C-alpha cells in the first residue's frame, strides 16, 4: 500500500489537506464520479445525501472525486446538499487510474441494462442527463480508505451499478488501526 499512500499524498481536498492525512484521521468513503452530467452520478450524490448520517455514524467521511475543476465540483456538490463533504478535483484521472478505474466498454456504458436503469434514474426519479463535464467513458467506483490503504472496494461493472454506500462505509470497528 506504500504506492497507494504516495498517491493519496499527492491529492488535496478543498481544505488543502491531503487524502493521506484525512485517511489517517478517519476512514474515507471515496466516491469517484464519471462526469457531472451523468444520470447515475447525480443519483449517486442523491443516495449519498440520503445515507450520509448512517455513513458518518459508521465513522467514515465522504470524499467525492471528479474530473472537473473544483469550482464545478463544488457547485455540483452543493446542488445535492453535499457542499461540506471533502472533494478532490482530478482532471487528469491520475487518482482514477491509481484506484484501477478504467475507461468503460460500449456495453458497460450503453448496454441494455444501462438504458433501462438510465430511464428509471433519469426520468422516473428525476436525475436527468446534464452537460458532459469530465470523461464520459471513465468508470466510477467507491472505496473505503483508511491509513493510506484500500479497505473495501466497489468497481462498477456498468455505469448503471448502484453500490450500497452504507455497507461499504462500515461498520469500521473491526478495521485494525
């Protein structure tokens, strides 16, 4: 995990502190967004806002990672009531690569399951599609990070996957310090 720790040391949240520093204070639920116009990323932020109390009660802090400048990511987070969560801007997708989040295949991004879930999330649940802001082909993921290492990982099989953020976040008591 030394390599992961060195990568986390390179990335800073909006408060100027590194992800490594934050991960030494408490577990981090690091959620990687595809792009800010993505229906599923909008749904993910809505889910995170709804589950935030349970995530934080489990001891984890939410970190949102996007491939846009911080100003755009901040505005996006505010829209979902997540203005005060940690966020990291990664336009070069270096952090995505370190967490092994690759660019998706056509099936992962546009397959039948994705279209069906997109209709449900976008139209029926009101998350709609917005302007492409980021890499629309990059796959998302969510990770529990503690002390510079990955404790739990969820790498999406399709863009439409909907992880259980509460299960990923905790309980963290059994994780050795």
